[in-house]
């Protein structure tokens, strides 16, 4: 902890930039979009399933677009990329506020929020922190990743209060206003120290990008690392999207479960810090092979315990995995691929993660509609996590890189 405090003292300006980006990514994250759902359903008179389809469509399209723009952080100034991305996020919030005029605006808003919010803001933060910091990469990523749980703790209170008082349209406009304030600060902020002249000068052609992406996909490193990224996002989204359905099926207290959720947030916060320290000490390669195990273990009491204590155990252990993942997933890409084309590499992994968040609600929702029991659903997710963990053990044979892809 002493090393982390010393790191913050010496690098507060650069590390806090990564934190701000992950914090502001909240505007495109599932947990915040879900706050709008009840009012959106009433406004458009659509079912949960219809909105789920719109959300999934927007997420899939966003993940595909991310591939075409994610590489820009490799060869364009960081400030320019962030500036235009925040403008896109502001416009997406405004589209959501005007969506009652036509449902097509709602679809466009979902695409924009998922792309510029969850997708690009997280992607830029993790790529820049991984590339800029070397031996302190773990600490930098741990500070940046704290933006996620802090956003989960702060924004729901603000947005929910505005929705209840003035409606979701005003809440979306207020979100745009918050982002506009930061855009003003960004205008006067110098970020040139994040740029590398040899990278900024490169402007790859479509042919070069296609070759890079093709090479990454064919490389065995991708199929060793990607399943764990996919499994975590898939499992977490599947459960959190339908968590209250599961809680009611088990006969647990909804209010008590909601109170337990603070245990998840607190554990994730602590492990985000611990994960950064462990990455610098043990390397992300080693941690990546085991970081899914706590969540896998937590799924079993969630499935089989009749007591609501099973939910608490699951939430705490998932908090451990999610907290570690915030640092480990990004750091391992830099260790395994190097940093020269980290933006392109990270965009592919971000796409797989975003796709999983679209597929999980659709697949689990379908299985629920087919009458599949809760226990079997959790066992399916347990199997996904275990298989991904076993696959990640192949990482032992992959050498650590320090320069390029």
C-alpha cells in the first residue's frame, strides 16, 4: 500500500486521467442504462423483451464499430481521440432524451451509448494506462479501474433522483450536461505526454489494419486470452441482468439482497487496488490464469444454498474476480502482445466483451422462457467459467513481450 501511495504522489495527474475516463464510461454501462428502462417501457409501450432486443442490437452494432475506431488510440493524439469520443457520448445522451419522438432515436442512442460509453471510454483508459506505464502498469490500471465501482455508487443515486423528479428525458440531458462540463476542462488540459511521436505519425491504411486484425485473430494468444474475458462479462451480465428474477425464484428478500450488493461494490473496490499491486509483483500473466476462480466458486452456493447467505457469498467472490479483472485483463495484453499496437489488440478484446454482454441476456432470457430451472442456468454459467479457466492455463507457455505485437 505504501508503494501505491508513493505512486499516486508522483503520478497523480496521469493516473487520475485514466480514472476519469472509466468513471465517465458509466453513462454507457448496463447498470446505468437499466435505470431508464421502466420509463422507456411506459413511453414506448413496449415489453421487456422488445427493449432487450433493442439493447442487444445496439450493443452488437457498437462492438463491430469499435473495431473500426478502437485502433485510433494507437496513431492519433490521446486528447483528440478522447475529445471527439466525449462529443459522441454527449450526442448519444441527447438522442436518448429526444427518443420519445421516434423509436429509431432510441436505437441510435443505444448504439452510441454502448460504443462511446462502455466501449471507447474504457478502451482508451486501459490502453493509455497500459502503454504509458511500464513497471508501474498494475498500479496505474488499478487506480483507473476504481472509476467503475465509484460510478456504480454515485451515478444511480443522481440519475434515479432526476428521473423520479423530472423524467428520463431530463436525466439524459443532465448526463449530457455533466459530460459537457468535463469537455470544457479537457479543452484546456495538456495530454501530449501520453503521445509517442513515432505512434502518432503512423496512419495505417485499411489493408494494414485488416492484416493486423487478421494476424491477431489467427494467433494462438487470442484464443488463450479471449475466452476468459468473454466468460467473465457473459456470466456477470447474465446474472445481474436477471438477478431479481433469480432472487424472487429462490424466495429471498429483495431488499436484503440489494443491501448485500454493497458487499460486491466494496469488495470490487478493494480488489481493484490489490490487483494493481499484485500485477506489479507477480505479473498479470500469472494472475490471469486464476482470476476467474473466485467467481466460479461463488456460483455454487448461489445455485444450491437455500439461505440468502449463498447470494452474499456469490456477490463477494464475484467482487474479488471483477476487481482483479479491472487491472489484470488490460495488463496481460501489454505483457503478452507488447504496446506498439495495443489499441488494435485491446479493441478486439473489448469487442468480445461487449458482444458477450449482448448475448448473455438474450440466451439466458430464452432459457428462462423455456422453463429451465435456476440451478441448471447457474451450472451452465459455472461450466463456462471453469472451461475458460482451464483454457487460460495454456498461458504458461506464452513468452512475455515488451515491445511489439
